[in-house]
C-alpha cells in the first residue's frame, strides 16, 4: 500500500503512467481472471444446486414420514374411540337388560 502511495506522491508523470498501464492491461487482466474464476464459480454453483436438491429431497422424505406417522396415530385413536364406544354401548345394553 505504501508503494502505491509513494508512487503517486512523487511525480505526476509516474502516476499517469501507472494509470495508463492499468487502463491498457485491465481488459487482459479481467479476461484472464474471468477465465480462471469462471470454472470455479460454475463448479460452486453446480455443487450448490446438488446440495439444494439433496436437501429438498431429505426434507420431503422427512415430511412424508411425519405425515404417515400422524395418519397412523389418527387411525389408531379413531379405532380406540370406536372400540370404547362399542364397549360402552354393549355395557349400556347389558345394564338395561339386567334392570328390565
């Protein structure tokens, strides 16, 4: 950082030469950096997409498992309620038959 500051403090011609060089070489540097960074960026995007897809499929599996468990519990509770109602009805009928 000090080197760059020292370059611009000394002489206006040096500062202009550095600026002109930067303007001339910027397209080459940007193109070179782009050719290096593009495959890395594309690979990172692909990995992110795979991770996203796998995460969504895991979440989907977990959700379907939870739904299946909840449905089974509801069925079991409904069956227990029907059995209790049938048993209560049978007891009421028996009690009515005994008192009559």
